[in-house]
């Protein structure tokens, strides 16, 4: 069996319990999952941010429903794989979802194991080049498949949440990430809980990464959030797995 590659998923689901169920399932597999529960917000995020997969509820409240989001994505030329979820199981409804640009259609209720299998198949088929298995910024390397981190050749042991936080920072190296973005991607908070959980986790990461006087890679952007970058700009280098 192949090793799991981390990917970013946008979950568009207005039901809070269902959204959390799906997000926690993907995160337990090591993936990054972000939830959007409102159509207009989901449309904006789906069309302006990079995703490896969108899990899209067919029925959403208000004026922007799932098929509208899907149709807009395809009209803009976005080829992001979309898995449509719906309580509507009739054949013509499934056909409508697929004709609107959906890559797969799964009716509710469903087992997470089936959702995960379909999601992985969609992401795998969408990758046209070698899968990214490693991220590197300066002398910091993160192996997404083996879930290992090294700096200057020195292994660094991270807790699962610390690994997800570091992976998210490295995937967006050089970019300023707000606390809201980090809370959504790593903690699944859809609001600011007014705690210092992010600052505490970043402080722990720095303590593990910056041993022996190594230059700090995670920089604080006052009043906004954090940015991971080397002294020379900090664009992430993605190393692919060797053939075979």
C-alpha cells in the first residue's frame, strides 16, 4: 500500500456536526481540512485559494447553493476535484451534480471509509506530476509521507498538532498567515476563541526548531499572525519522491 500524501481539502457543509465529522476524519489521516458553512464564503474560498479537493454539500441555505458553487468553479476554469454530497439520491439529481462539473457524487448518510476512499481516488487522479512528499525551507525538511521532520540533519520529534501546524506553515512559506487561517486549518475553529493557543504552539515549535542557535524560521507579524521564511526569502522547495 502506498504512503499517504498530505493534501488540502475545503469542506463545504452547513451542518456543523457533519462538517466536524468529515474534517476530523481527514485530519486523523494527516490531511489539512478547512470548513466553510455558508455558500458565499465557500464560493470565495473555493475560487481564490488552492485546494486539492472540495467536498461540497449539494443543499446549502441562502442564495448560493452547492451546484452554483460548482458551476462557477468550472466556468472559471478551475479543475479542482469536487466530491458532491447530497441527501438527494434520485438518479436525475446525481446526473445534475455530475453534469454541473462534479467528479463524484455520494448520497447521505455515508460511511466515512467510503468518503475517504472516493476522496483519495479523486486526488490521486488529479495529480498530473510526481506527488510532493517533502517540503524544505532553508535547512528545515519535512517529509509528508513518513511524517518526519529534520533541521540540519537533526531529527525533530513533533506532536500531531505541531506537525500539522508546521506543514501548513511550510506549504505557505513566505506568506503571512493570519491567526484565523491557522485556527481554521489546524484547530477547526470557525471563530477566534480569544485564547493564546496559537502563540503557545508556535512557541513550542520554535523551541524545537531553533536549537543550537539556529536562525528563527517562524516570524511573528505583529497584530496579524505568523510567517515561515528563511533569511533569504523563504520560498518552500518541494522535493518529489524518487521513482518506484
